[in-house]
C-alpha cells in the first residue's frame, strides 16, 4: 500500500499520517501480522552502529518517518506527500480513527502503572475506546517462560493493536522476536509515548517539533540519558547528505 525508500540502509516508509492509518486498518481487517517501527534519526544510527538491527527495522511492515530530518530527506528524494508520523501522534490518531471501527487496544510497556494510567487517560479522552489489556513487564529481559506467559496474556485479549512502549532498540528487537508468537495483527513500537501521554515526561512545543528542534528540547530535559544518543547526529547528517548527493549524480 505504500512505498519505501532507503535512508542509510533502512527502508523508511514514504507516508503521512493518513496513509499510516490506512495501512493499519488494512492489516487489521485482513488479520495480517505486521509490526511497525517509529524511526527518528537515532534509530537509523543505531542500525549503522549495530548492523544486526538493520534486518529488524527492514523486517517491519512499516517504518514511519518520526523526525523532521527523515521527512526532509524523503521529500528530497521525491516523496512530496510525506509527513511526520510521530509515535505519540500515531497512537492518538489510531485511537480516534479506530473508535468507529471497534479497534481493540493493548498497552505493553512502561514502568509499573504507566500502561494502566495511559489506558485510563485515553479512555477519558476517547469515550468508548476499547482497551482489552495492559501490562508493564518486569524490568530487564524476561526468561523464556515469563515471556511465553506474557504472550499468552496478550493473545487471550483478542487485541487488534498492541502498543509497545519500551526503549529503542529494545522494543524493535522484541517485536521482531515475538511477532510469530503473538496473535494480534499489529504491533506498534512507540517508545516514550507512554511517558509523554501520561505527563511523566514533557513533550517539546509543537513549533520545535515541526522545525526539527525537538532533539534540542529533549536533550535539555534529559542530558545525561540522551547525550549518548544525540552525539551521533552530526554523523547521521554527513551519511544522509552523502547518500543524497550520490543519488543525484
């Protein structure tokens, strides 16, 4: 339903929010198993630094352009219709879009209590929203038996979408590894969206988001945690521009 374009080795979906929602709806109606990676620049750099992650992202049914740098690069490659598909916005838009369609949502991830708080907030915001389960898994990598029990709980919920709120790239690796064991047709990794939408972490003002300065706001909010991530941005700019210039030769 949508085209994909390589950006430093990762096949990013050339989409906007409407196309993303249409793709989710198509998978849900067909009961077709897929997972979605919401990819800002740092996710692409994770793949550069750890090539084993590239097939994890490229194996997703959709890799959304989460970050204005990705949007600008896709537009420069000829995809003029592309728009940012930001994790928290995708979650909210899917809740709104799926109300009339009866979509059933499951929230998996976050610190203890966060998924439950998110579900309550969203049900208040979208009356009639079907939340069929929440789970804040134990910190760290669960054992095989623990993960199997968690998966059985998800499958018993008969969810249409599982929203995964873990750190990247752990959540992408988890979706890739567990996809075959899970019955809900769609898994979507939205990272910090759980914390943003429950007010545990501040979101950048909209003007910073659309101008490509969200990284600066987040770095100022969590410098110790995020500096190791954002220090690679200059290299991302170099690699992406080099790829773009070679493409135009």
